[in-house]
């Protein structure tokens, strides 16, 4: 057993495939979908999650999340869907935090009723409010922290304790934090999900998802997953492994840039509000300090002149107005023009989403270039 604990070393070395034949420095890629069945221990097939590259990368993910085991999926939503539906059956109930990734809300609202699965969105971060919505048939509690797009932070230790006391399965979408900034298993959360499309991939060129948990939970999810079939292609598995080698370096650079930019924006006369867990003004700043190792690269802020949000983003020259997040390049999105555009202005207001709100994914560029880019775009307002 190799002897290391550092997260950057894990990113580089955990679960790498050794190239015994040619002694190459990187993991070889085994793209086969067909494997021999004579004189072998198990039947290998990509949909069974047991091919060499999948097993190796799963080990890296599990090491990063400080748990036993992990699985890889073709998208974040495939990881979310499969995890939920591996445990749920007709007649069950799920407690959801209400501030969640829009695609997760769609999955629940559009699909659950078809399978006679009941749910409640809890519009609070307090345990007592989750407890008051608990039913005899509640099976799962599902959270996201920090959440999209307002960076709300929920108490992981309290959620885990509540979940254990009530015999529930606790699931967290850990995408915004990445395993570098937050390892929820350490606080007692059962299952950790990622859209690997974001920080784990990190270059805006991979669609993937991951699930990390105990051996027994992963065994149960594997049994259902084989029937659902949301696996990741071996080529993408290999590219994702390559990407994660720099995850720690990327995220640390993003944490540093984001902290400085959040402080810069908070002091800017064109900005009304900044939502970033690293700011003292964030309502859960102390909690974030306790449960996060870094505050992340995601923030959102509100322009004073809310009619200028589109113009402002159009004038940015380095920071790109594109929808995704977690890449090495800085990107900015208007939730009211994208993820929440189908809601009325009043409905958006209910979710705290004004037309001046911008979600900012901070990249690894040099800090001064990012600050200067924002400044020149503010000058047109
Ligand atoms: C993008 C995202 C997802 C969905 O992931 P896909 O890879 O797009 O399927 C889930 N949760 C969060 C927080 C996300 O940002």
C-alpha cells in the first residue's frame, strides 16, 4: 500500500493503472466492450462497472471522498437518478432541500409521480423544518451544499444525525464544493454525488457523473444500475482520470481567485449583494468555515441596475457568458435568462432570483486580468 494522505497526491496517484507491459507513466486505456470468459474471475463488461479504467478511476473518486467505493455515470443526472431509484419504490417519500440544481428539480417534479413516489421540497435549511415534513414512508433526505445559484450552505453534521436517527438515507450533491473543498462522508452523510461535468472534468469538455459511498450502498446501486445502463464511455473515463490529476491545483487557484473577487465585488458601487460562503456577510459563513476546507470557485452577485445584466455580461472580454461551470475558464450566467427563464418574475422573486442576479464560476486565470475585465464592463453601466 502506498503511503500518502495529501489530497493533491490522491488526485495524481490514487487508483492509477500500472502499465506493466511498457512501463508508461500514465494509465493505459482499455476500450474493449468484449472480454474473454474462459479462466477469468469475473465477466468484464462496461455496463457492469468492472472494466479496468472504470475500476481504477472509481478508486480515485472513493479516495478523494474518503469512502470505500464509487461508480461513474454518463452524466450528473444519471448519477442522481440512479442513486435515488436504486433505493426508492412505489409509495415512498423523499425530503428535498428546495434550493437545488434545476435539472434535479425537473427530475423530481416531472418523473416521481409516474412511479407513485411522493416528495416534499423543504424551503428552509433548519433541521426542525425537515423534521416537521417527515412522514412514516420517508426514505431519503436529499441536499445540495453550497446550493445553486444562491450558495446556501446547510449543516452536514446535523443532517447526517437527523437522517441516522430517523433511519433515512442521506444524499448530497457535492458538485459546487468538489471533494477538494468538502468531504461530506466525514460528517456522516451516506452518499455523495457529483456532476463530473463541472470541477472533476474541469475543462468544459466532459459529460459525466459520480457516486461515492460505502461498499454496501454501492453494491445496491450497482445492482440497479446494471438495469438502468447510464454508464460512462471508457474513453471519457480515461480523459476524466487525466483531468482529475490537476483537480486540487485547479480548485485551490479557483478558491483564491473567488475569495478576492467576492471581496472586490462586495466593495463595488455597481453591486448590491454578493453571495459567497467565504465572505463574513454570508449568513452561514461560520458553518462554512467548519465544514469546508475552501469556499469554492462559485459565487453569485446582484447588479444594482438590474436591467443591465445582459449588457454587462456582453461587455466582458475574458469572462465568458456561457451556461456551464467549474471549468478552468471563468464563466458567468444570468439565472433569470437561463435556468429560471420559464418562471414568471414574481415566481423568480420567491426563489430569491432577481433579474440582476449573475452566477459567476471563477476560473484559474491571473487575478488582475479578471478584476480588470469586470472593471471595464462596469464602466459601461
Ligand atoms: C450540472 C449539475 C448537475 C447535473 O449534471 P449533468 O452532468 O449536467 O447531468 C447536477 N447538480 C449540479 C449542482 C450541477 O451543477
